């Protein structure tokens, strides 16, 4: 910012709330992006299987529900999700022609898992 002022250059800021960012990622596009980045097919297949076709059951008191399919698995507490999101975001930034991007996390990160 000091250099921008010194050389009388415009400076722009963009604040993005990444709190639920991975929720919005199109997983089919993510697999395509990984392929374009050179990730091997068998690894993409493994990731696809981790993020799709999951089933769950709920336990309440002494009762357990029947198993049901989970529509879209987000896995925000899953260790791979932030890495996959970063690769996806990097791809978008490269396509937009942004070579250098910096950011500051304004709110403390939270760790959650179901």
C-alpha cells in the first residue's frame, strides 16, 4: 500500500467470505480441474469415490434411523477439502489472469466434523 501511495497508483481490495466456500464447488468441475492440472486418473477416481455415494444413519437416544444417501458430501472437516478448494481457486485465478494473489483471514478458522 505504501508503494501504491508513493507512486500514486490505484489499489483495489476484494474481501471474500470463504467460510462455506467448499459447499459451492461443483465437484464435477473440480475433477476436471484436477485432470487439467495433471493429477492421475486413479487418484481422481479415488477422490470422487470419497466425495460421492455416501450413506449415513442417525442415532437419537435409543433409536437409530434407517440408512439414507447423502446428496452432496461437503466434508468441510475433512483434511482434503481445503486442499481441493485451494487447487480449484488457483485454477480460477489463473484463468482470470491473476498471477499474484494475497489474502488475510479476518476471522479465526473453525474446525468441525460430523
